[in-house]
């Protein structure tokens, strides 16, 4: 179902291991997809001034934050507050699809909602 998107390689270790596709760009928001091949890592990123919201559409990933890490699997959602460094890692032997982002303020700490 995600084949119609224009996928761009953004992997740091293996170029095609992590791919990005923009889905929607309404004002002040961006909805996109990340496709992570098995045993791949997105690499450290920083949310800058954005709150990032993720929904795991397929597979399972590990989320690494400065003070904690957790697993998120299909149908889980989580968010990362502004100015936070994070990494997404697919440790499983299957493809993971993650939908992201919302650009706007949220309060509290990064969470997983199951």
C-alpha cells in the first residue's frame, strides 16, 4: 500500500536501509513515512523545534532517547518533544513502516500509547 510514494534513501550505514516518503504537507504540519529494512538504524536525529509523533504501521522498532529506550510495535504510537535527540532502530528481521510527524506543542515526556 505504500508503493505509490516517492521513497528517498536516507540511511547512514546502508543507503537504502532507511527510506523517507512525504505523504501530506498541510500548513505547519508534515505527515511522512519511514521505511526501515530489517536490522537497520535511522541514526541520531534531533527534533529541533518540532514535536514528533510516530505511529508504527508495520513491524517493531526500538526508540532510543537520552534517558530511556523502549520498543514500539505495530499500532503503537509515541511522541518526542522538541530539542530531544533520538534514534530509531529496527532490530527485527522484517520491514518496519513508521508514520510521522506533527509539528506543534505537546506537554509531558515521550510516551508509548498502546
